[in-house]
C-alpha cells in the first residue's frame, strides 16, 4: 500500500477521532495562525489537507472566500458538518490531492497547511504546487523534530509505528531549506509548545494494542536522556510529551 492510500485509509477510519483531537481544536492556536498569515477581508484562501476543516473555517471568519481540500472523503464530510453548524457561507470543500490541485496559477492569496506536511510523500512537489496556485503567502503549520539526527530518527520511528501513513516530521532547518528551494522567502517563524497526553495521542490514531506497548516502552526509555527530543515525562502516573510546533510564513517570490 502506498503512502497516499495509507493516509486515506488511516484518516478515513479515524475521521471521528481526528475531528475531535485536542491538538486540532485549539482555538487560540487557530486564531494565532490566521493572525500571522496576514489575511484580509478581500483575500481568497486555500487550505491544503484541511481534514475536518478547523483552519479553513477559522480563515473564513476573516477572508472573502476559503476552499479546503483533502484526499480523504470521510474527513471532508466532518468539515462540511462543521461548516453547516458554523453558519459560514463563504467556504467550500473539495476532494483533491495537494500534488495536483485543480486550480489555475495564482488563484489564491494565501495557501495554508496545518498538521499534514509530515504526511506528504513528496513534500517538495507539494510545496511547488502550493506555490503555483498562490499569489502572496504560504502558511505551513506542523510539528518539528530535533535538529539532532539521532533524536529525529528515533522520534520518527515512533511516529511511524503509531501511524503507518506518517512520512517524516522534519527538523526546522529541513523545512526552511525546502521552502527556500522552491523560491519562497521566509517572513516569520513562531514556535509553540503543544503538550500531549500519551493515551489520548495513541487512541486518536487507533494503534493496535501490541504496538502501543512497544511505543510506550520506547517513550519511557527516551525520558532519561530526551532521546526523542519530545521531552517525555511521567506526571501523576500519566505519560506525556511536548510537540515543538511552528507556524512558518513564507512570501511567494515571483
């Protein structure tokens, strides 16, 4: 099974869980992304790999029109449900692959992507396509791994065990290089620490029982020397860790 097929299967079967995950529904984080993007009332926005539409709908409060696209139909159904409840009528959702967007060049002022970049099998191709349809600014939000190669590899090994559709959580330096390589200019980077409860994080992905035990053991082993870069800790009997998350804003250079 290919990466895209794996992602469709994973997010299709776990759409309900992902539509309620604490890391996705954080209203403060969503509003901060929108603020830093520089969106205005006359802007058209495209939200790539929109999932349940959280960021698309936040943008819709501030933009002229917003389109959210995703390759997983079940996730888009959740986004449409949220849109209907929100009362926002300037947002549409579309089944589409980031590597082949059905839009003309420079169709949108802002193109965004939140917590999905690490699922793209060809991130450079995705970035080039995002740039192609963008007039002004790209906004990428994702976790970043340690700049230490061994810690990054350990971290990504655990992520892959939890979710086979995972490709790679990149170090910030790697993300910056990819953005620069497509000819965009980084305008702003904001770090946010997002704490995660291990049980909630693992449940969201629907990971099998045997694999959960393997991951938990690896996480506990990493706590002493921060071997994953995730700052794993045990508090009141519960295992937790912290994602270093970035909001990366890049101006498209024409």
